[in-house]
């Protein structure tokens, strides 16, 4: 900002809050900052990050990019290494990208509010998606998360809808940092809040291969699973005993945690088909990629609701609904391929199921 505080005392949560306040004073708002479009690029061989931004990324669209070979040689240290790494991703849309061979595919850190991560092909990453100290709402839908670790979760207020999860889910139970949440579709800060785990919805997802949700068995805020399918090699969240993991903990952390009571995850309308192997396989033909995956029509005997702004409810800490950046309602009625969903009983996972057996989809 060209002021006396540049590059001083920012290596802490308190220091970064000061940076945010100065950003607001210097004009961080929808009328002056962000609104970028990054589309149809190949971004590769970056040793720090592919696309990175702190607050300047707000209200932007990142669409149909190929991002690969990011931070592979580990030439740098620090906390901004990823295919996409954003702070302040207010109403950002990350759509239709192919991200592979990175340390982390997508890392949304601090103030990711109103974000939509949709229809992305994520594979061969150390970690596909990391959400850190956000309060939501964040919508993650119709993604193919094919790496050995699908998610690292240190955020609340997230809806995971119609994804394929082929990797495990790592969960932070609590982080004492006080991080901001905002007024709807705005950079204006409403308040700061600590970061309890939970307030998560997993709706109509397909868990395959190594998709393990057991670390969400108990959380400080509610976790709900509804309409998911679990196949061979996967683990449900309910009734699991797992060791709790914690983020940054200050001297007041234990006192702050006393206001929360751990609750068991709730699972409804689940299909547990753990003897069935989907034989998931990604095949490259020329410049295109095809996903082979076995599915069953009988999974549709379990009735599922269409995911909408109304059915997803409101986030606990901001108290805000899941909606589009323009304030309109969300309707998850289109699948990964662009096909219209059966709104009366949508299929689990990113693709509408039209029969049993091996299906082949062009995914890139």
C-alpha cells in the first residue's frame, strides 16, 4: 500500500487482520478490485504457485484452465504453494479446470465466502482441495477428486454436492485463529470468529476407491451426510473413533473450545455397497481424457433431494445461505457433462446414471 506498515509484522493472524483493514481503507471493494477472468490457459512448471492472489482475486472467474506441475521440485518454502492459492476469494468461481501433478490443487485460505468450486478434474495431486479457516458459505460440486487425498478441511460452512471422492478426507477439529466473515457478496467485514470444525454437508456424493470420510465422525459443529453412495474401499463417517487433529492453538484455545459440544455426524439415505468395485480409471486418448467408472442403476432406488439454496440451509457462523454470486438461488440440476438431472431423484455423483455397468465419460 506504500504506507509505513508494508512488509512488517504480517506473519501472524493478527498481522494479517491488520493488512485486511488497510486493504478496506485503501478501497478493497467490488467496484475497484477483482472481477478478473482467467480462462483457457495452460499454467505449468511454477515452483511457487500457478494462480495466486491475496484479496485481489475477489469476484473473479477461473475457468477451463490446465494447471500442472506446480511446486514439484520444492525449490521454495512458505505457505502459498498450490495450483490455485487465494486469500479473500469472495464470490470467486473456479470452474471446469484440469489440475494435476501439484502439491495442492486448490487452496482457499481466509475469507473464501460465496466461492463455487465446480466441475473440476483433479488428479495426481498430493492433495486436491484445502479449505483453511473459512466460515462459508462455500459450494464444492460436480468435481472429480481422484487423488489419494481429496480434501484437507480446516473450515466450516461448506456444502459438498455430487462429487466423486476417490481419496481420504483429513479434518482439523479446531483452530483458534480469529478470521473474518463478510456481509453477503461484499468485502465488508461483519466480524471475526474462531474456527471450529463442522457445519459441513455432504449431499449426493459418490465415494470410490480410497474415499474415506471417517475423520468427520464427530465435530464441534454439526456434520450431515445425505444421499451418498459408498463403494469398495471407502469409509463412512458415522460411528468411527478417530484421533482429533488441531490447527494453530493460542493460549486461550482450550477456553474458547468450551463453548462447543462435540456431536456425531448424521447419515441419511446412504447406499452402502462396499463389495462393489467401481474400477475407476482415467484414460488419455490424444488430448482428451475419459473416465471409466462402474455404477448401478439400483442406487437410484434410494430417493434423493435436489440440492438447492433451500435444502442446503444456512451456514452456522455467518448465518448466510448458499447462493450464486448475483444472489440468485442455487439449483444443482446439471451434471458434469451438461446433462439435465432428474430433479425428482437426482443420481449420486457428478453424472446422471442411465443404467448399470461400466460407463465412459469424456471429462476433458
